[in-house]
């Protein structure tokens, strides 16, 4: 188990939001099943996630708008209701994806020691909803509307690096915290960042709603939950 001293030289924690702090997989599954009337037995997780990812690849625009079309792609593949009302219901559900059970408390503890930065492929509208659901813990935020690109594009990280340097922080001050090996862990490590993998799917086969990678990147720190990171970096909650 990592000791608080192992984190003592970091001043900034940058976070992937969707998948690390916000439980988008549960949100996607619940919305698709609610709209379609299908049970988990009738429509398994992977049967939903695979067309969801293909739809997101095809419709990669702003998350507060594009998910309407992502759902239509998914629904057409799975022969589910794909009318405008169904697509709109899914789009609205995206803005209501909730935090993991440990996210709010863990972020509150981590903020006592670190500057917290959101780094998300979500757009400003969606990020505002997620930040509010998380208790507005961020000292600064960087989203796809700001950068004009999405992770794993290195330009996303370059934008944030420059932004934080204006506040006096160097790359060596930053620990990047994320769930996605594809969007975050691999590219951040390649760019020279120290990384913390929050393996939200620990013990669950496959990559769920995030793209697969051919090989896992070894992180500097590795925890199954955000609570475990906060326990290691701050100490257990009183």
C-alpha cells in the first residue's frame, strides 16, 4: 500500500472525469434498458457497450449534443426504438450520469492537500452537470470545448500543461488520475507524467464502455477506487 509520503511531492491532481469520477457505464446501461424496456438478461452489458462505442466513434462531437445520434446508432444496431423521443431521452440521461459512490467524499479529502483539475472529453455543458454532482470540487477545469481536441490527443495534455504553468505549476508537480488506459494512462505516461490508474472495472472482464488497448500501461500508482487513493495519499477518513 502506498504511504502518504509517496504523494508528498505532487501539488496537482488532474482527473479524467467520465469513467473515473462519474459512473457513465451504469448510466448508459440503465438508460438503454429503461428506454427499450429490456432486462439485463435480454440485453447484456457488452451487447450495449459495443454499439455504443461504435456510435461514439462515428458521432464524436460535443457530448451534450452528439449522444442523441450515438443512441440512434446503437438502437438501430440492436433493433431498439430509435425515434426522436427515444434518442432525446438518452441524450438527457447523459447529463444525469451520477458519481461513483466514493467520488464525492474522496475528492473532498484530496482537495485538502492538492489542487484538483478536471481534464475531460466532455463539453462544458456536460462538465458543469458532472462537477455539480461531484460537489464542485475542482480548482480548474479543462474540457473538449477549451482544447478543440479529445484525449488521447497529446494536444489536450499540452493545453493543460500550459494552463497550469500560468499558475506556477510544473509537469513534475502533476499526478494524472484516470480509469481509461486508452484515453489517459497510456498517453500520459508516454508524455512523461506520473499516472495513477483507478481500475474501476477490477475483476470484471473486458473494457466495458471504453476502447480496448492491446497492452496495459503500467501505472505509477494503482487503486481499484478513488477512496483507496485518498486513503493512501491523505490517510483513512476519520
